[in-house]
């Protein structure tokens, strides 16, 4: 258990910058998720923490040790890989005990710790099996167990659920969350799946193009995205973005676009300039069908997707397309003009040049 | 059905060629081993197992068998050990990788006769470059043509030199299929270089190792050309193994029946060994 500090961590491959000045402090026992599209540098960052990749500059501290130049084995971290990386010729028991065996831990202690891990992960029945006799979910449990028996300062998980089918992914997600609660260890978890990130992370670091875009608890990222990238990466279905301008001021501040106008928070009106060209983001789930009187915008329905509890509408206002996630009991038909309303605190406004939110100055 | 006719046609041709080029000569050799004839043109006389009795009773047969084991055993051992070593070197980050890999295969491409003649020349007791080199170091000269052990060491060295590239290539191909994540997992787990080799590389290469040892065993046990061209089985039969013995009996002593019997026995031994080998080391790992 330890506090992990990444300071100006940078990785360049020739002229290409894979990771640029990552600064992050991970608290003792914290579960932090690196999320972002492929090639955003999240895996490279994780591998630099593991010691599998040398950093070009910057440092990694685990506890009170500077581990930047240490070999992976000397960092006391454990890693779980996307493809499980199980030793094919060894049975589950030997896979679990390998990390202890190569470190010369006495046989008796290996046995105790392997059996403990097997019990926590429900692997007791499988100890004599070879990896190829296991299902994907079982393999990943063995990989987790291999990390667990090591009792590391830090767990590193590199897209551990990507190779599993959707159902198993949800189950393993819960198991990882339970494992984190049970061990209280610090964990860094890399994924491209924002739902995994939102459900697992104490905090999430959203990365893009080698840089950390925003770090924060899941709901903070959802409610107050720091920039355009975060707003569209977090949330599903994706946020609607509109081009337009800021009008009014303070309590009358509003975002105005071709064909509609919606009120925005006073802070946004204060931070922005009147008449400033901006982009506004409104999440589909924040668009509600209202009465003519209370509605801000009127859209025409192109397509209706039933999702079960909710209904996703694909609409257009003039030439702008938007999604709205509405109640399944709302009576709508393709071709209808529907009045939509949105609360001012759910309108995100960004500078189109820098992409930065006008909510944070 | 057209597809089926084509299938039978292809199978038929394959069978005919096999029968003509492999089965018939093999049958003929086996037939000869039961006959007495002192040349290929004389009238053969059927004598049953007498050739086998004669051959198995002679010490020269057992000596040749033993030398064959020594030759095959050492060449396989060195080829495999060096082959794995070279494969790992070539798999690592070396400058000019394609060129170095190409060069490493070169000995395998040379005709055996060229290699044998070149080495004979290099080891020539008066003008050979090796002889000169040894003199420079202050020794008299290598008695490679007079001492059985030195001659055996020489043919083993030559064979290792020529055929190690084959083993290297096989292992190099095998190494490509080892997932890199396994090494990374082992590094994080704390395994050092030797432990990674022992716990990952070697087990992952096991199927290749099984096939390579089998192929090399068959080839080295039957290898005729390199020994015949380098030492002719000499000095004083010091490098004579079963293929050379069979050849000498058949084509030099004109004991055609006995020569054929040596070949047949050699074939039986090899078959038995391969059978046991497959039983002990199945190619596909058994499910426990």
C-alpha cells in the first residue's frame, strides 16, 4: 500500500510524443482509471509505472521510493494483462505461485498464500487445471489471483476485461470492485470503455493525445466536463454539440443557435463575452419532452430507437442533428415536431478554439 | 462426381510414384537381405535369416552401431543447444537483422560435398590453413587423419556447423509465436533472465524441440555423405557407422546380402526408437 506519484511523466518514440507530462497523485488504496481512445497514451503510462517501458523524462514514486529507473521486479507492483498472459504449461496453482516461487518464498508460505487467493477468487476447484481448460472469465480470475498473491503495493490492470464477452465483463467488473474493497490496495486500471471507468473508478483520468484531459470522480467528469473532449468521451449516448453564440448576461445569459435558444448558468455568462462564438453541449438524457410553453427548442423526429426503459430519438433542428433520450411512455412518431426543454445547469458551453469549458475559468 | 474423380486421380498418381520410388526399392533391399549374392549381376540364392545372423554376430556391426549413436547423439546435442542460443540471439535486437539472419543460414545452403572438400583442404597436413594455424600456436599438427577420436570430433563439428542453421531457423520461427506479454508478466512477477528462459521460452518451444530432435535423430542416424566424403569411415573404421558399413559391404566387399541386412536392421532400430519417442513425447500435450 502506498501513495503513487507521477511527475511530468513523458514518453517519446522518436519525434512522436506518446505521453506528455502526466502529473498525478494516487492516494493510498485509491482505484484510479485511465480512460481514453486507443493511442491516447493510457497503456504507455501504465507500462511506465510497471517499468516495462522506460520514461523519456519525469519520475514515478511508489511510497517513499523513486522507482523511475528500477526494474519491474523491484517495484513491488503486480500487473494483469488483457490477454491474461498465463503460463500455458503450468497449472492454475503454479501460475498463482510463480511470482512467489521465483522470489524464493518458502514452499509452505506459497501454499498458504495461493490457497488464500484461490479462495477469494473461487478458484479452489480449478487449481490443477491448465489455462487452456479454463474459460475466459476463469483465466482472468487466475491472472487477478497471480497479482493478489504477490501482495503488491500497487495493482496495474491493462484492459483486463476487453477479451471477455459482455455478460462476463459485467460480472468480472463486480469482482474487481469487490477485490479492491477487500484488499484496500491502490489500483490503476486502464480501459477504453467509459462505462467500466465510470463504474469502477474512485477517480478517472481521461486521456487524449498523450495528455491528461481531466482527473476527477466519475460524476464530476459527467457533470462538469473540463473540455469538449471529456464531454463527448464520457456519457452514452454521446453528448449533442451545437455551434452558436453567447447572448445576454448573468441571469439572462443564453446560448443561441440557428433556430433555438437555451438559458445557461450565470457563471458561464460571466466567464464568457457577450456575442462570443461558442459550442454548447447537451446530453441526450437531459433533453425532455415538454409543453409548448416551457420548451426551449423544437425538433423533428427522424428515427426512433426503443432501448427498453427509454427511447432514443434521432431528430433534427434545421440542418443540426441531435439525440434525445426520452421516457418510453412518451407518445412520439417519426415525422413529429416535438417541443424539447433543457435545464440551464445541463447546458455545457465550450470555447470552440481551446475546447475549454466556460464553467471553469 | 468430378471432384471425387480428380481426388482419386491425384491419390493414384501419388501412390504410384511412392510405390515406384520408395516401396519397390525398399522391398528390393529387404529381399536382398534374405539372399546370398556377391554382385548385382550374379544369381541370387535365398538363404533366409542367415545374413542377419552373420551381421549381428560380427563385432564390426556393433562397433558401427555404437559409433552411429555417438555421432548422432553429439551432433543433435550441439545442434539443439547452439540452435536455441543462435535463435535467441537472432530474435533479440541485432543491427542489420535481415542480413545477419541470412548469413546465419548460409552453411545450410552449401552442398555437403563442398563443405567436406573445403574442410579436407583446410586440414591438409602440409598446406592446410588449420594446420598452419596450429603450428603458429606452437603445436605440431592435428592428427585428424590418424586418430579415430579426432576424426570423429571433426565429422561431428562439421555436421554441427552445416546443420545447426536448420535448428536455428526452426527455433527462431518458434520464438516468434511466444506472446511478448508472457515475458512482461514474468518480469513483473520477478523472474530473472534465466528463469524467463526456463519457465517461458523452453516450455513454449517444446513442440518445436520435439519435432527438431526427432528430425535430426532420423537424419543424423542415417547421415552418409558427410562422413563418407570427409573420412570414408576411417581412420581404421574409426568413424564408420551403420550407413557407411552397409555401403562398404555392398559396394566395396560385394557382400550385397549382408549390406542389405545392415540397412534393414538399422531401419528397424530407428523405427523402434521413433515409436518409443512418439509415445514418450507426444506432439500434442496430453490433457490431464
